C-alpha cells in the first residue's frame, strides 16, 4: 500500500469513527434533537437502544395456568392466553410489554418503564370477551357459550379459518346466518373489531369457514386471537417483582462505566505489549465498540438487559483474543521464520484466519441455539453475543489488518515500533 492510499484510508476511517462518536451520546442532554425545520427527530445512537426490564425499570410477573373446568392445559390454551394478554396490555398502552411461555403451564409477563403496578395486576388474568355482532351491533354469538374451537384449515388449496360451534352455538349460528344472509357478521374481542366476514350461506351443521385469501401466518394469527376469546384459562400469580427505574438506571450506568474501564485497560495493555500492532488493535477495538453500539440501536430485535451487556463484554474479549492470536503468529513468523515485517504480517493474518474463524463460528452456533430454545434472559445474551461476534470477525480480520497495512506504508522496517524486537534473538533478513 502506498503512503497516499494509506493516508486516504486512515482519513476515511477517522471521519467515520469521529462521526459515529459525535452522534453516539447525547451532547444536548436530551434523547433526541430536531432535524432542521423538519418534523423529524434524530435520536442519539445510545438512546435509540431498547432497554430491558432490569435496566429501564418496570415489573415482571409469573403465572401458572389452569382450566377453569379442571381440565389439562394444552399448548393451544397457553398460546391463546398469551395472545389475550398481549392484546390486553397493548390496548391499555403497554406497547413494549413481553408475554412468554415458561415450562408447560406457566406464563411470564414483563412490562418495562412502569412504576404503579397495582392497576395492571388487576387486569392480568382476566379472560377476553368474544362476541359475534350483526351490522346493527346486536350480539349473536358469545365466546365459551357458543364457540368450541378455531383453527387453520385448507379449502380449495387456500388457507381459511375454521370455526366449530357447540350444540347451543350451532343453533344460534344457524339462526344468525339465516337472518344475515348477504350481510356481514363482525367478530369483536374486548369490544375491538377483529374482522367482518360476509355471510354467503346458511350454516346449520356448526362448522363454518372464513375465507379471505390468507397466508398461513395470517389465518393462524386470526384463529389464535379468536381462540383466545373462547379460552377458559385461569392465571394464578406465582411471583412478581417491581424494579424501579432508578435502580435500572444505576445498573446501566455502572455497567457502562465498567465496560469503558475494561476497554481502556485493554487498549493500554495491547499498546504496551505489541506497540505499533497494539495501536492498530486499539483503534480497531474502539471502532468495533462504536459499530457494536450502532447495531444494538438499529437491530429491531435487540432489547438490552444486564445479561445482554454480559454478551457485549464477552464479544469484546473475543475480539481482543483474535488480535492476540494474530500478533503472536506475526511474532513467530518474524523471529523464527526469518521474514521481513510485511511478509510476517501477511502470513500471520493468513495462518491465524482458520483458527479465529473456527472459534468464532463455534460461538455463533452456540448463540443461535440459545436464541432458538433459550428463555428471555438467555436470548438477550445470545443476541448481543451473536452481533458482537460477527462484528469482531470483521474488526479482527479486516479492520485491524487494514490499519496495520496503513502503518506499514509509512515504516515497514522498525522492529521496535511493531514490538517485534526481542533481545537475544537475531533475525536473518531475506
């Protein structure tokens, strides 16, 4: 690489890093700032990261589920209860609430950024109200009273929603379809309209289908919501905990300070041990941290928790570990392979690549498995770890190598500067 090209590359990297740095943390003390005279706001990158319950504060509660008639709870029942809770919480303004399944018969509810939980606790566990209404608003069918099940079926190679009525519902629905032939019958859950299918025929056998050119996902979503309205699942509180926003904020602040100190110590260590190579590594590490914060802000599935921060810190350690492997290989090739510094750098990166790739792919696969089958806390750790490892591969293999090559363009013979001069070892230059 020529000196001119090296200067251009370093300037580009510097501009990107400085730009990211300036937009990383709130310089105005606010979460965002207006973009000129437009109606849009720019959120500081760090403030755009979605925070989890343990950092933002809020509450979590775990419930055991059982049927009111004493029957055994099925996956379908749990799924219906989860949908019911999600709809209920969203309708009450808790748009960031998370409802998930625990074990075989438990449900966990997480609601971030909430202090007064007494009213919310009263809402959770209430059954949804399902009603079929005619165009005049008259109630024709009521949830458990008439409807037995709702699921996805196939009809003429298209997905439809299948409704099954009990004996009482069969008679009521036959009367409803006869009285509303050619009209619509709307389905409401908790007074919110879900759909308004048109009646095309009188249905007397208690089996109805709702057509609409649905994909499987669309039909299943509607079927699950309807099934939630006929669910007789009773939720019993097992345990709950409230986390104040103040405690969450303090935990985040301490975690950020600890991470910053750790990164600073790592940079000092790398420069002290590997000198010029360590300087390239330190710059690459800072750029890596900036990229990591940026991706944590823009990836929609990220909700940063304390376990997620643990994943971030672990990925930073893996990024440094990759640099150490590379630099030690460069040392070995230079001192015992009788190579010039540029040749040692090239062979060091090449020989280390397979080892680094192997270790990182193993970690990536582990993260994918945790994402697939882990609990909420484990998934937060796995997702941040996955993002961090992918970026660390880019940083170690591409960014650090580019920075080292830029330094070599200015001086490719100074063994002391690159930390390759060892007392008592005489190199033979080829």
